[in-house]
């Protein structure tokens, strides 16, 4: 009897966590989404991918955007029948066009070998400051515009001293996610093999 109650409590707690994670904190327009469980990780810490519980039979395809309650998480790179592999936004191969919501300055989200996430390739003198919110740009071919990405925590010069680089903290803590959403899109025209330069 105690064992049955413990199992019941665990199931209820799991459902409650899924309900909490399922609350989206930003505006979305006319989208079809599917909720998936994070079931594992693959690869080393600085280059790992996320495995989720939904795949081809659920409508998931390569290059589908993935997000959680507070903003973007990554994109699908491989979809199998019952599960898919996600390239997260803290992976060195992940790049997308992003925008400073406060000033409209455009840039590219880049990740270095230490998983430091930054908005890069901005000219010196660009209107950008610590605390600014970064969102997906309308120049992105993967994500709809204005999906939250993160906030700027420091500004620095690029290694070649040609551009400004804004290091950011993502709104979602990738390693702690238990559930994510996959945005289903019918009009994908991106080459599914080229995962390093799509943005």
C-alpha cells in the first residue's frame, strides 16, 4: 500500500512538473507545437546534444525549432520514428540570427568551445548594453521572430578586435530541462545536412 502511494505521488509530481514546464511565457502566433520529454543527452559536455521523446510519427522533422517556457532551446537535427536529436543553443555548431529587442541591433548567436553564448558580429558603437534582452531575428530561417533567447551579461571585443561581442545568459537552463516544445513547420526549405551555418 505504501509503495502504491509512493508511485502515485511520483506520477502526480511528474504531471505537475510537466504542467509547470508547459506554461509558455512569451507570445506565439498561429503555431502547431508538440510537447516532448527530454529523455537523454549524447556527446561530451561541451558538444552534447539532447534526445527527446517525439519523432517522425509525431510530425517532428529536421530543422524544427525547439523551445521551452522561457525561450528557445535549439533545433532538431535528426528525427527518428519515436525520438529526435536536438542541437541545443549552447552547442558550438549552433548559429542563428538574433536581435537586440531594446535597440533593434542585429547580430549572430555564436557559441565558443567553452559553451559561452554570445551575440557576435556587431560594429563598435552599436546600441547595446548589459541587461538588454536578445530575441530571434526576422532574418532567421529557422525560428519565428521575437522568440526570447537570453539577456546580455557583458560586452567585449571579438578576438580579432574587429567587432563587438555581447556575452549572454540564456533564459532557459538547458541542462535542467525536463520538457520542451517542438514547433512543427510545413515550409522548411533549409538544407537539413548543413547544421553549422543555418541562421
